[in-house]
C-alpha cells in the first residue's frame, strides 16, 4: 500500500483546475470544495455541474490509470446519467463509464465491477447501484477519491444517498482516518425537501440536518443579484380558476356504475377461488384502477377518463405493475377495464361529426373540467410565441398520459404545437422506456416537440436552456419541487404559471412561503457558515445488520427484504410461475413466519419480536439472509450463488445464461420405487379444455407424485397460450392410488417414449428408446393419460400406457382373433410383415423415405396405389407413379388400401414462448 499512501499524501497539495469561462461564484465554490466537503446550493441553471467537473479536473492526476482510485458521480434518475456523463466527457480527458439498472448491474459480480474500475476513472450512476455495490463489497469506499451527489436534497430517510452516508461514510469515519474517505460534493437548488415554513429556524434545522448527514458545509451566493448577472429568473404568475363540478347526473351515473362493475368482477374473482395472495393482488389492482378512473372523471373530465380507460385496456400496453397476477386474475382486471371503457363510451357523443374542443360546451357537459379548460386557455395566451418550449408539471402519471392525448387533439386545430409526455415508473404505472424518454428530451431540445406534460421526473436536471414556459397544473408538494420546476424555465422573460383553485387559501399561502424560501435558506446558510458539522449519533440508525467478516459485505434490516426478493427471483421459474417469499405476520403476538420457495435450501424462518408488521418482516428477512449465507445459497458478497454461476457460464461459453435451464424437482415427485413393494402415490387430474374451434382433440392427463402437494399448488387453474388459441388448464386432486414397481417402470417407459417421439421426430432416436432397460430410465414424476369420465375403474388409462410394449418387429404375434369390422378385411402388408388392420389404427407409422412420424387415424378402403392423385399443377397421376417419381419408392402391393394418418406435430415450449413475448412487449422499468 506504499504507492497508495503516496497518492493519498499527494491529495494534500491539490490545486484548482478551473476552466477559463467559469464564473466568479463557480471559482469560489471550487476553492471551497477542494478544501472541505461542500454542498453547492445555487439556483437551477447556475452551472453547478461545471463546479463538479472542475473538481474532477483538480483530482484528475489521482484518478488516471493505472491508479486504483476512481471518482463516482451519482444522479437521482436514469435520464441524468447520460446527460452528466456527456458533460464530464466533453470538459475533461477522463475515461467515463455510465451505469443504470437496465444494464443488468444487479447480476454483476466482483470481477465485473473490478474491470469497470480498472477501465474507467469517473463512474456516473444512479445511487442504488453504488449502495448495492458497497453492501456487496464490490466497491470499497477508500478507493473513491471524489463522490458527487447531484440533487443531494434527496439524502434523507432511507434514500440511497442517505444510506451510503450512514452505512459506509460515517461508519468508516468512526473507524479510520478521514484521509481514507472521499471528498464529498453535493449539489442542489434547494437544500431542504419539505412542505416549507415561514420560520427561519425551521429552515435552518433542516439545512443543518443535511449538512451533518453529508458531512459537508453549504456554499451559496450572498444574494440573487450575483446570479442575476448570468442567469434569467422566470416570473411567477398565479392562474386562478373557478372550480366547477361535473354535472351531478354524470357524476352519479359514473360513481354508481363503477361501483357496480367493481362488485361484479370481484364476484367473478371469488368464484375462481384462486387462493389468498392471488385474490388479494387482483382485488388491490381493481381497487386502484377504480380510484384512477374516478379521479380522472371528477378531476379531469369524463372524456379524459375515457382516454384513461382506452390507454389502460390497450392490448399492447400492460402498464400497471403492482405485482404479477395469476392469468385468471389478469383476465378479470382486463375485463374490468374494458367494461369501464364501455361505461365511459355511453357518456360521450358518438359519430364522426362530434369531437372534443368546444371548451364551454365540453365543460358544461362534464367532458372536461374547468381546471383542464383553464390550462388550454392559458396555453393559448402564448399562441404568438414563435418557438414555444413549455413543460406542464402534473402529479400523476395517468394525468400526464391523458392530458397529452387531449392537447395533441385540441392544439393542432389552433396552433402548430406538438405535445408529448414524460413519466417515470411511479406507483407501479409503467409507460416509457429510458430510450423513449431520451427521445422526448431530444425532440424538445430541437423544437420538434413544443410541450411536454411531465411528472416530477423532469423537475431535476433536464438541461433545456430554451424552455420559456413552465406550468404547474398540480401544485408543488415541497420547497425543492417548487424551486426546481420553476428553474426549468431558462429563457429571458420566461413565465412560471401556478394554477390555483379559487378560494384555495392554503395553497396560495404555501406558494407565498415557497417564493420566500430561497432568500430564507440562503441567509440561514450564510449565517451559520462557520458552524462545524456534528457527528451523527448513529451511523446505521440503530439498525441490526449482518456483516460477512471475510469480505465486509453487509445486509441491514431495511435492505434485507430486497435481498430476499432478489434471491427468490433467481430461483427456477417460467412464464407462469415467479418464485417469491410469503410472509405471515401475527402482529398481536409478535410472530412473523417467512416461507421461501421450495427450491430454496432454507424453507421457513420464524421469528418472535416486538414491533410493527414491517419491522417483524425485516427481522425475519435479515435472519433468512444469515441462514442463506451460512448454507452457501448466498455468497460471501451476499449475492445469490446462482448469479455467480450465470456469470461464469457467460464467460466460459460467451453466451447468455438462461435460468430456464435450471431444474428443480421437489421431493414430492416420483424418483425411485423399491422393486419389492407396492407404494402409495397421490394423483392429480389435469383437465384440458380447448378454447378454439379447430378439430384438434385434447385429452386429460394424470400427474402422479409421491407426496401430496400443498393446497395452493395442488389446485390451480390458468390459461395456456397455444398456436390455435388458448387452453384452460385445471389441476385438482384426484386421490390416492397404489402402484407396484412394475407399474411404475411401465409408466416411466411410456412417458419417456412419448416425450422422445414428440420432441425428436427421429426414427433412430425412437429406435433407441425401445432398447432401454427399465432401470436406466430416470424420470422424477409421472404424466400419464387419464381415463374418460365413463371409466371408473382407474384414473390412469393403462391400455394406452401398455401400448409402449407393442411388439413392433412382429406386430401380430400377440394379436388374438377380434371382431371389429376392420378385421373382416385382409391383413395389410407393412415393412414388418402382415399386420391386422385394427392393430394399425392409433399406431405410430414412420415413412422411411423422409423419417416422418404419423399417427394412423383410419384406413381409406376406397384408395390404393392405383388410385388417381391430382397434383398442384393440375396434372393427374397415380399414387404409385407419384412415389416412384418423387421419392424413388416402388410400391410392392399396389392394391393395398391407403392409411389415413395425422403427422405428429412439432412440440413447442409455450411457457418459454410466453415469457419471451412478455419480455418483448413489456419493457420492465428498473427501480433505479
């Protein structure tokens, strides 16, 4: 470590590496940031990022490779990763890496992160990535020389910014010399994130809490006049509108029918008897959808509620992600949304001659609310702007979606403006990918999009200096939200419109506090500039934690739940089953029982403690993490062992690792049956019901296992997507059956043979299966044909199962005289000799010229080798001549009747295909 120590000592002699175009206050802030940890508190658009860049330039000689040190630039949203990385790349010669959740960083191991640190000098990422990497000990804090927190006012509570500081920075500060800690630089346009206050003391208290957490002192300008020389400030304007309720007749009609539809579909849900968790999840989703539709109808108007229903019922849009449902649950939710769509359609005039846009008439009818009309009228006041760039801030994602639809329909009739929207993955509503968001921002910068309706995702960091109008459709909830949304308007003479309902005194009062907050925070920061930061009373917030001594990896109570869910997500799964933990909490007795999927080496964790439900769940999950690590299911870096296997597989084979390859066989499934005994087994009837009109029959199946499944597993129902439509699959318990060892071996041979025929379609491989000995067939469960409902002697169709013993070399050797009509015709000639016609029916026949396998469904007595065959080109030949000309086959028995056969279909993995379709159609938005 001598070289490293030398580099650390060299940091004492840092000198500013300023850019020639830097402003006076930026240079002043840089000087302070070099001397001590600093929070730069300056208005939006004042150039805080440039201060960070100059600090990186000043530390560059400590970062350049082969130095082991790096700088980390943290940004609160994915949108900002690329933007800030591009600025650093443009203004420094440092190597910059960009990281966000969609890149799959969850599954990276220590070696992958080591390569990234060896190749790059500045790593720009979202904070959860760094927090996870520190917790897994992929990163060491002492290897980071500069740690930048963009929008650092988020550092509170359990936000990743706060956790990085409490779990690692302050913890290490208490253990080691401060020289091993990174230089901290925070940046914000508002050092507090609260609802605001008229009290100076309240503001200072919040600022001081941030300073202590960040171990940094606030730097700010003496007054707005210093910044006013360089940046314009938008003019705040209150836009008062009179609230008018939608007509009571419409309100009553919508409210009554929404309630009825909810009750109707919840009754359908009860009839399905899906089980506890599936039922609860479906109920929650329907309830949330109902509240969404009711909000749109009453706060925005019935026409916008209709557009919300259209958007949410669209087949291409699976946007509500409050948790994956049973497929029947998904269908109920979709049907509920479609019924709501039909309800709103009854409220809107039909016909091509009607369209939305007559503001007074639409408001009177309840199609649009007075608030929405006020927004449109306010925008039209700027109709003369040649180059309008407007951001409309809303609180809800669905509001952004439907307002964009409305403005796109109304405004083109009155102006040339184009409208888009931008929203993150908030409250489970997913609408856009990162690529789509970047495209919207790019079009806004170029001017091809004039108006963006956005949630808070655009309050922070969007660098569009040509924005000249910001509208707060919904009021800001916090000081920081107010200041940052106002700061989006960068142009000279830009406006900041605040829509407020007439008579809403509390909102008006809050706006006045927000407007005064900037001066108060600046004065309090300057007044206490000489007050040193206080050490934190607790570095881990008095949380229990588990640390791996060999690596330093750590999991806390608050992070344990996410780790358990991540561990379960890596267990074997398919398109219909996603393994997840189940938690049963008895809050009165202080007991939490955590059940992990059966493929986990630890099945159940039970803890007793005091606390609320959330705390009990955290305690149980933390204990589960300990046990999983001790069992080897979590590595010493506290990541699922399967993630390490995936990484190794990709490195060795240079190909993706598919978790579908992982197989798990529960102990309930058949494995080995003692030869000398009769064993008792449990059977489950799998009933198949086709939901398509094609003449393709399906038959029920019996699943045989050694031990009875749990109720929620043994009684399930779902829809299976197939080429011709859907199959309804219902599995239910069919009872206990005794099986001898001979029957088990026979059943195994039948199952293996059937699967080989279906999967391989190859004569040589089918030949091999008949040569297998019984004890060489390794099958861990039995899937067998079920008897029809008229047969009561057994649930298993043993006649079909026994067909595997068919003597194909001499098919007629055991054939007794039978009395079916087919046997009155002569025996038929085959390659294996004469065979009775009734033996051939339902047999598998292989055509030797192409190796294809057919199932014989009957004999066509009226056709033989001399019969005429009409070709596609219209010519007529005989079957004999056709086979000789096309395949070089000379029919030896031309008078023999032809067989009617159905070719064995190509088997597909519908579970995997469904998963691939889901992944293709649905972009899973990362939580980063």
